[in-house]
C-alpha cells in the first residue's frame, strides 16, 4: 500500500493500549540515507495550548501496529513511549480489521 505524507497526516493516531486519541501527525523523521520514515510526531498533551514549548511525542515507525483508512494504531505506553500491554495472550481489538 502506498500512501503520501499528506494522506497520513489526515489520519488520527490512536494508542492501542487504552484507545486514547493522540491527535494528528504534525511532523516526520526521515532517514536521509535510505529515504524511509523512521518516526512520526504528534502534539504532546501540553503542546496543544497556545504558545506552548512542550515537545511533540515521538513515535518510532516500528511502534505503528496498523495504518487504516481513517486511523493509525500505535503500540506505545501512556507515559514513556514503550508499550505496557503486559498480557501477550490478550486478544487485540484491532486484529479484526
């Protein structure tokens, strides 16, 4: 599946551990050697306020679980950027897509 960065930016980013909407992609990190996207950035909680200097939340590309028509599902923890879904036997709700 091919997708433009403009099309990716129109998709809502959702954390799969708790279903929280993180927002829309505001920036990308690209490896200039091979031309691949290595990470996406979404506004952090504090950066949604006017004139905030809070950095964006960096999500490594390997943490993207699924890119759908309307959403991007990411497997990260609520506070540190690593997934805290401790039970690997738990059926993931997005596996039906």
